[in-house]
């Protein structure tokens, strides 16, 4: 974008590369690379260029396209750089100064149609599982730790004036204001949305502030803020949509549990051999699931621990998962774990049979890949009971409270005889007589409604915006 703005202002003043280069002391070939986005200019060069071109430095650095034609060229370049266009095998068109503007408009228009039609197909169950599996592998390669988002969140939190303890609603609102947005709580959000950001009016709409649980509202506001901080654009495919969702959740968690304070807390607990998800949860005023997930972000990078995390539904199906410690997990032929049944011997399943809702249940599990320790918390939601499990290999259990548990089970999964195959006598007795009606995992198997943002009803969204137009 900087290069295009330099070229725009140079052309507007009728200057050649040689003329500008002579005044700023740079070779025309270097300036050409800068204008074409192939070389990042130093600040000193940018300051010199701003002086020669007669503009403020901020005019060169803004993200806004300098004119309508440049905006078309940028949109065309972004579309041709996408994975969607690459999959067509078609050549890249590089517009020149002589390319008529109507031709650019036609090319950009065709790309918009291509992307729109692709979005209508992106939310199939097969595509969702494939994209989710690839994203989980991408996060495992990074040990579930995204350093750039950590740094951004730390800086944003510090800028609000926050020093210690849980991030407050006031500090979240301050963060929004620093980005030019106001938080508004309304009771008519479309059912398909968690929040809506009015980019033109500088407003972020959230559910009523009176709903139970402060963590939820802070997190939703931070997720909306994250889209702006991280420079997200409308997702062109389902994989991008999932990655953006992961990034905004990560940013929100990193703000609610800032890295410096969270790492210091966890390192102290590890030194005392008193690591515990519920203590971490209470120290930062978040949910148990958020604390467990945040611990997976920091455990490998800062505590030298390999870990696993599972959210398992009332039916035993895995709804959310992360592991880099080798825990054997069920998977379908595509490699997808979500939607598969966790082993009945895992703590995540054993806890579902427990009546304890407030106390985390610790367990050792012997598996073909070794012995693992885990701690499982039972919860309940709109979809029924569920469990949140955080665990580590046997050798690292020594750092956690609950390591003294005597609960121990053996899992031989993926051997079907472990817990998938019924006893032979029962199968013989009932195989020809039983005809169940299955309860499908709708959110995993069903396609999301098509639209600019998967799962969002565009008609409801734009009707809402019209109602709240300033």
C-alpha cells in the first residue's frame, strides 16, 4: 500500500523515478521496487519521499487506497494471490498504466462473483472437518502458541492502564475507544451473531450487559476488537473463517490473561508443584474452559510441558481438542477428531458418570502410547453436561495438584475391543432386534448457512444495521 501511494503522488506531480531518486539520493531501481511492494523502505527514505512529493508522512503510511483505480488494483492483486484463485490454475493478470479502468472493474467484478459462489460451498461438513483438521495441525506445529498475537495483546492491555488482576469491563471499553469504537449493549442482536461491528459508525454492538457472567461479555467485546487489531478482512473461504475465529479467541484470552502476569503466576505454581487449572481460572476471573485453553497456549513455550485438552459432550463425542503430548485420539479417515467418541476409560468420559460438579476429578490412564495424567471438570450448558479435561504425560504429573490420585484406568483404544465393540453375547442377543433413532451431532455434520460470513444470516444482519443507523 505504501508503494502504491508513493507512485500515486509521484504521478500526480508528473515526476519520473529518476527525478525523485536524484532528490532523495536513491537509485530509480530501488524506488521501483518500493512502488511495486517488493522492498520495504526505511523510515528515513519515506521521510525524504514525503518531502519531495509535498505530502505529510502520514499520507504515505495510511492503509487507505490513494484513489479509486488504486483500490481496484489492490483488490485485484489480493484476489489473485488467494488460494481460491490459485486453485483455478489460471495466469495472474498484472495491470499496467495502460490497462483501461473498465477492464479492471470487470476483472474485480468477476473475482467477487467467484468468491461469492465459493462461499456458498465452503460450509459443507466435509470442508469444515478438513479445514479444522488442518488448522489443528498448524497450531500443533506452533505448540498452540502465537507469539505475534501475544505481543499485540500485551501491548493493548498495557495501553489501557491495566496493571494487575482481572481485566475489567471499563478497561475493555477503553481499549475499544482507543481504536475508535464505542461498546453498545442491545437486546435485538440477530440470533446468528455474537456481536456486530459498525465500521462506518465506530460502534460494537453486544448483548445486554445484564446477562449473567461478566467474562462472556468481556470476551465477546475483545473478540470483536481483535478483528480490527489483527487486520482481518471478510473471509473468502471456510479455512480463513476458522483461522480468524481461532485468532480472535486467542487474542481475547491473551488480554484476559496477559502473558507476563499469567506466565509469572504459572511458573510460581510449577515451582511449588501446585499447578491447577481451577487456581489459574480464579486468579484471572475467567471460565474453567478458558483457563484450560490458555494453559495450553503457555505450557510448552514457557513451562516446558507437553499437554492435551479435550471438551467432551454429554454423549461422549469430542467437541474441541488440542494435543502435542501424544495422547492417542480417535480420528476418521480424513484425520478429523471432532465428532469422534472419546475412549470410555478417559477421564473426560469417566467424569460424565460423576455427580461432582465443583471438584475437578484427577485420573491416570494407561494407553498404548504411555501413561497420562489428567484433571477433568464437569459442567453443564444449553446442550447438556460436558467435561473439560487438561492433562500431561505421566512424568509431568509431579508439577500438578491432584497427582496423588489413586484413580487409574486402562485404555487400549484404538482397539475396538476397548470400548467400541459390544460384548459378543449382547450383540448376538440384540443385533436383529434393536433399531435406534440416532441423535446427530448437528453442529458438526450440518452445513452452516451460506453468506458473507459463514453461519450469519445476512438478511437479519443488514436489517439490524438499518434499525440502528445513526
